[in-house]
C-alpha cells in the first residue's frame, strides 16, 4: 500500500421552505438533490457494505441541509414529489409503448424511482439523515459541518461575533442531529482568512479543507505541498485540494462528465413534451422545469435537438471504465509522491456532492466502481482526516493564505458590483444583534426572547453565501435578491417590534414556522463575553 486517497463531498443547499405555497420551484432544489444524489449515494454505500468492500468517505452535511432533511413539512412534500414522479414514469411507459428505445428508458426511470421510494421508506425510514448516521456509526463515513448558513466568513469578519455565531450554531446543530460535536468543518466556499483558526479551535474543530493555493502560498512554504496536512498556528489541521484529481472529475471539457455516452443534463421531458401532457408535473403557473427524466446522451458538441438517445448500460460501463482510469492515475501519482516523502502521501479530492448524480448522472456509480477498484488492487487506501492525523500526528506549522475555491481563487465571486450592496445591511444587522444580545441578556419575557431569537435566525439566513453567489452567476438572481431583502425586512421589523415593545404575535408565529431553522438558537450567546 503506497498511500492514501481522501474523497470529500460537500453536501449543501440553502434553506428553502415555503409552506405558503402548495408548490414552490426552489424547494425542488432539495427534492432533486435527494433523488439524484443523496439517496443514490447512500444506496451504493449500502451495496458496498453488503459486498464487503472497504471504503471511507468524508462528507459535509451543512446545517441548513440537515435542518431541511429533518423538517417534517419538507419530508411530507418530498413524499408527494416521489409519488408524482412514480405517476409520471408510469405515464411515460404507456406513452412510449410503441418505441422500444424510449420505452426501455421509461421502464429504467420507473424502476429507478420506485427503488428510491422503497429505500427512502424502508432503510431510511423517511429521513435521509438516518442513512448518513448509519454509515457514520459504522465508521465508514466522517460527517463534518459547515458555517451555520454557509456565510462567507471573510466578508462577515468585520464583526467577530458574526463569524463566531456561524461556527458555534453549526457545531450545536451538528450535535443535535448527529449526537456528537463535529471534528471537522467545510469552510463555506473553502474561504479562509488570517486568524480564523482561532475561532475554529475555540469550538473544537480539528481540521478543515482549503483550495490548493491556500496551502501552497502559506508561510512558510509547505514541505509536502498539498499531499500532507499542515497545522495552523492554533493547531488546527488544514488539508489542501489536489488539482489533478479535481480536474479529472470536475471539468465537463477535460474530465469524465463530458463523455458523449453520459446522460445529457439539459434535454428533459419537462421541456420536450406537449404542454397539456406535462402540465401536472411542472410549475402550476405553467413554467416548464426539469423533471429529472432525460432520454438523451451528451452525444457531443451538437444542438439539443440533435442529441442521440441515452443508453444506461453503455453509460454505466463508461463509469466503470473511468473509475479504473482514475484509480490508475492516482496509483501512479501516489507511487511517484511516495518516493519523495518520508510518509505515505494523501491525495485530497473535494467535490460538491451534487456533482455526483445530479449534474453527472453516472457519478454515483463512478464512486461505487472506484471503491471496488481500490479494494481489488489494495495499492492505495481511502482514508478520513482523523484516521490520517491519527497515523501522522506530527505536521508542519503553516499560516495558510487567504483564499477560496471560487473563480480566480479569492473573494471576487461574493463581493463585486452585482452583490456588494448586501454587506452594509449584513454588517449593520450583526452590530444590532450584538448590541441586543448584551442589552437584553437578562430578558425573561418569553415572547420578547422568541422575537430576539427570530431576529438572529433572519440575520443568519440573510448571511448565506448562496445569495451573493447566485447574484453573480445570475442563475437565480431574482430569487436570491428577493430572499436577501426578505430576511433584511424581517429582521428590521422584528427590531422595531422590540424597540416599541409592541410584538405582532401573528407575524412572529409565521416567521417561526416558515424560517424556523435552528430551534435551539439562543440570541444571548451572540455577543462575545467581555
């Protein structure tokens, strides 16, 4: 055995809950991720366990995602979503009965969605978190946290209480859902700034991940580059991303996901089929959306209309072929590195979890085949951060460089002329929250305490880096802007109610239900003790 491979998945979605509507498009971000990524991944992990294949995986479950997966309303909505998908696949079997190619695909999707439904209702007992907890308790899975609402910490750091609250609430929420404090954290957007490690250490965080340049440009230069962790001045371990293994999987141009045999993401029956036929399965206002039923393969650099039919068997074969190639490349890479190091190297491969299954449909099977290939040859070994640190507890001390894994590597994605207006509000709200935390620390009135706690929830929700990101990419700019303004408005209205001692109970009740993330929040902890 020459060295280690450390796969890391970042599982995150912004908190989206809209009980005021029977159907809400952005809630489908969650339902798609569950159906296409989280459940298929857990199903394959179960298969690996049953086949006695050795595997290790590190995954973040961010606090907003954990809260949504555990939310009774959203779980009920997901059950309705599954039932509707089963109905649609049954209709598709009937519609395509005279076309053997598309009928085979309709049967493929019908079986797939029924298997997911059975796994969800059976092994998972209608809660996806149960699957993650199962593999964590078995020792196969290291679950780490993130910022409370994925706040971009460097840009919140003008108020230290704001950053501490993102970390503290994350740790508390992780413990609530998983029964223990997290050992590690996925820093939101992998964004690091000087002295952040002091806050991480304060809350018991032992390790985190950075993009390559966050380690490489550290001071002093790291002796082993990104192929061994370093300790920050506060003794927290930082693992750096390996660029080679990232590009092989991430890049749609150079990487595996661009193979012409894989399923095309954009050609979907939600856009292809007759409006009246597909109407019950798209947005009630008539806006066409992705259903997840896609009958075409990437084909090549051709127009959507020229895509060729998808063949799941050929695509699955390609996933196995690519898994073997990835293993071969890591084997050669680690063999080379092992000759240059006085310890076994570790190749860290972090990805967004939704890449596997959602964006790259066959990606979950790729991981399954890859673990099998690694287990077969036993030249490299999957490992989690605590396992590696247990084997190599002595590491170089390096001050990491401020960085992120966003475009161009720093903070520009989250601070630019398209979204810079949000920060004067976020900083003002944090200052108010800090002031109120001190001012009302001895408050005993239960309604006022609820109001102040809801103020903190609205602040945290406004801080989500997702909104600034979506404004930059313009993929859901209108919704991101609306959500940011909505949380600012809610915060200021609650503030006004406190200052006037005039609580609107109906408004408070509604916000606690709609934006009821973090039911154990305590506004009195927001301000740091003097």
